[in-house]
């Protein structure tokens, strides 16, 4: 670490398992020429912080009480004055309000990123959320939108000028996530036998991720197609409020034996290699890290047509896009993919090629470097 390198302060609501947070980890690990700090309005979780491979990164937990983020504004301003960041980079609505105390505390460059829809505003129509984003717009110098959908929202609904919006898609580590010649065994999995066709998803088990819809579609496929019931198996990786609901669905259908609720795991690359098909049933997304990780792992992807998913999955070429919230419409695809291994292989190979050509980590890191240089008004640092 060099003291003369610019310090970027990454501000999030909570630094723990999640797609947004995973993107911050990748950026910190790859973006040289800068120092980094992570400030969580609530907590930086120790186990997740260990994913950051640079020992010069500072972690600060402000432990915000419930309610409005501005309650933590004085503590945040003190943190800004103590660390003296060159760039303050807030992410999503929960952290946006920190733009004002960042300006007040003297942060000379301020960036805000929009990573996905808010859980209580999946279609972006909330007048309150639009008002908040408009109210804090004067303090944001540069916006980053992870998808074209979010860039359009910032421009049309929030009134951000086009020149202040930079679209930067997440990148994926194509070395860490790689295809295997055949499905690999996973520690603890009951479905390592090659006779199974294993469908799976990875993510926080919350309402917006809609794992209950995937379970409903899986149950319908088992009830409708004897071949699917005989060969199809389901793995749900993650934890959260929907875990018990998914378990109850499977119990009620008599299919607990056909699914494994694995809980949260840190070995996501190994999880991907233990699947035959990746499914993302979300009701809303920005740019999904798990979809990119699945594509990099050579898996065919079935994803809902929301947010930036259509910018990742080439419908009919590397996977299929389906309507969100309609699990009954997903059943034919589940059945067809279960029965057709060559089709799964072709789709997975196309997804891997798409990642290599369009969604590299190097491209993402270079784009963020350019944004930071722009707001700092300096030439290339890397």
C-alpha cells in the first residue's frame, strides 16, 4: 500500500453475502493503484470480510439503528473525516443518503451505484423512492448503473443527465468459475450420483429471489412427468426467510427426498460444478452475479425476464428467459432440459463463450478505474 494512492470508500448497507457485496469484493481485489475502505451502515460481517484478499483494506461497521439512514449521518461524517477518502462510492438506495454527509465532511469525489430494484419497489414506480433519489441527486457527481434497465430508470424517472450515468456490468472471475468435464461431487450433497439431473440456484432466500416459485415449478414437473420425477433433483443454496417456506412446500408434496436445502455455503464455484442446470427465479434483478458465475461454469441458465437478466442470457442460445412469477410456465423447460443432455451442453458452452467475450472482470475493473479517474480529474492510475 502506498499512502499517496487515492482511497476509495465503498459504502453499503451491510457487508455480507450478496451479489452487490460480491461485486465490491471483486473490485477491491482487482483494482490496483488505489487504497480501499468498506463502510457498512450496519455491519461488516467478519466471515465475508475475509474474502477481501488485500490486508490494506479498512472495514468500519456503523451499526445503524432501525429507521432512516440519516440517523447514522454524524457517525458517517466522522468516519469520512477520519479516513479522508478521495472517492466515496455509495451503493443502492439504502446508502444513497450518505452522499450528503460525505459532501459535508469534505469528500471531494462522490459516486453512487444502482445495483438492482428495491425489494418493496420491484417495478420502480414508488413515488417515495423517486423523490428520495431526486432529492439527493445534487450531491452525486457520477452514477453507475449495472444494467441498461437501471440506467433508463435513472435518466427517465430520476432525471439524471445521460452524461452523468455510466453503465458498468458486473464481471465474473472466469478462472475461479470454470466448466468441469462432467458434474462434480459436492461435499454434503445427496445427489452426487451421475444418474441424477441436478437443478439448482444460489442466493439469499428472500421474497424478491422467489425460490418458492422454483420449488413450485419443480413439484409440478415431478407430478406431471414420471421421467422427471425419477431423474430430476433440486438443490437450493442460501439462507433466509423463504427457506422454511420451501421446506414446507416440498414436505406437503411428498418430495423432500428430491431436494436439498443446503443453507449458506462459501464454496460457490464447487456448487456450480455440482449442478446440471442453473435457475434464477427472481422477481427483480440488477445484473446477477450468480447468473454470470453459472454461465462461466458452463451451465445452461433459466432466468426470469426481469432487470438485466436479458442482457446476460441470450434467450435460446445460452439459456432461456421466462416470465417472473409464473412457475407453471417454466415446467416444459425443466422437463425438456432434464431429458436432453446434448442441449444442456450446447447451451452451457454458449454461455461460457459469452462470459469470455463480454463479461470479464478486467473489463469491469477498467471501467470503474475510468469512473474514479473522471471524478478525481486525474490521468490513468493503472
